[in-house]
């Protein structure tokens, strides 16, 4: 996405808050490739989604935003280098690809769910393909699904696939907060798949991720994030997420073991930063499990309702000033250019 005002907002926030580099406590194991990296491939200029591979430890799938071809890229989390480019066949021309997620059976789901016209396209698409066993440049035939919303067209950038059931969910993107939409139990390639709103989401969402055990949902925006108990899709807010300040924060994924959250941004040589996943140290007692704790665990940032990502009081105040300054320039962040 090309959002000049989003870039300005990021610059203002970085300057106002001057947040230092993440402490060592946030770093993941280098052996797993989960300690953060920089996407080095010059073809990946607008990384808009991120998903940790289940089949290839330490590898992350990403893709460009609108205006690019039907490719997804496997990036080595240790080096930031692209180790495979997969071209999707059997689909139409992608329109506005915004999300990628891994479902059961090592199936990759690609969400062509963005809307450059602000929610006027009558339908969007989801593509599904098997994750390749061998990481090499190749073409793989994908299945294409037509998606509509029960309450009319809308823009969206967040899609998750439940790791146990394979059910697909989408979160629409609204500045004042959107909704979690639930797809059919099984997607149909021959008909229209209608997604129904099932729960409000208190964030201007740019991406989301489900934990590998399917009990936690992380939703991020440009300036913060929220951690939810999945609760069978009837999500319950737990806490804010410690989202790093990034130029144009567009993606989030859990690490394959569920202990880390990795956050990405658009732009050339874009960094992917790591934070501890809330509750990961007590995964045996997840909030959704009987007797589980409802506390956020490490990496959360308080229980306020502003979704500002766990900033301290002074930093949050500076962030608010920066955001208001940007949004006051015509509230153009709603639109894509």
C-alpha cells in the first residue's frame, strides 16, 4: 500500500517516542530464525502479510501488496534472504493481496481481500495451495474461493485460518474498529462463500494471527495491537500487545512454536521485529483451556482500551499528539492511493 500519511505518522511516532532497540528478553532463538530479520529481496517492496512455515522451521512466507503478480516468497528468518519464490497458477489476476496464513495439513491461504476503492468491490478472493515440500522456485496450482460479506462489501487486511478446524476468518479494516467475520465450515470453490460478523474488534486492524494451538488471537494496527482469548471465535479481549513502532506496520505472525510474535512493515529492506507472545510461558494453561489463566503474561502492556501497544503514559501521550496531528490532515489514512 502506498500511504504517504501512514509513513508520516510512523516518522512522527518514532521521533516523538525515541524507543530504543528491543531488549534481549524479546529475542528468540537464532537457531530457529525467530530473532528478527530484514527482508532483503528487492522484489519485495510492499510486504503486507507474514506467516511462519510449519514444514520448514525458521522460514516465513510473505507477499507484496496490490499491483504485483501472483507470487509468494519464502524468506529465511536467519538471513533475510528469499529461498523460494512460488507462483500461483489456476487463479485470476490478484487485485489487492493483504494476508497469508497457514492452515491444517500445511495448506497456505492467501487473502486477496483488500479493497482499493474503500469497500465497493462486490466480492474478494482467497487462494489456497499446499506448502511445497522443497524450497525452490516453482509454480503451484491454487484453488480460488469467492468471498462476500453478509453485510456488504468492505476493506480488509487481516485473515486467519484456525490451525485445528481450517475455518477461515477475516477482520475488516475500519478506523473506529471493525469486526471478526467467520467463513463457512468449509470453503466452496464452486459457489460464493459468505462471511458473517461474529465479534467486534477494537482496532484499526492491518493484520492478525492465531497461535499455533488456536487459543490466542493477536491483532495489530499501525500504532498498537490487542491480544484476545480465541474463545471459539467469540473473542474476549485480554490485553494490549507490545507492538514495535514501525514505518508502516502491516503484518504479524506467531512463530511456529507460539512463543514469539513477529511484526513486519512495508518498504524496501523492511525489518521484521520480534516480541514475546503474551501467555506463551503458560501455554499449558491457555485462556481458552479449562482452568486457564486470563492474564496476558509477558509482553503485554496493560489493560487500557486504546490499543496503543503497551506504551508508557508519557510515550502514549506523545503518540496521541503525533497521531492527532496526522489524522487532522484530512483523515486520509482511510483511503489508499
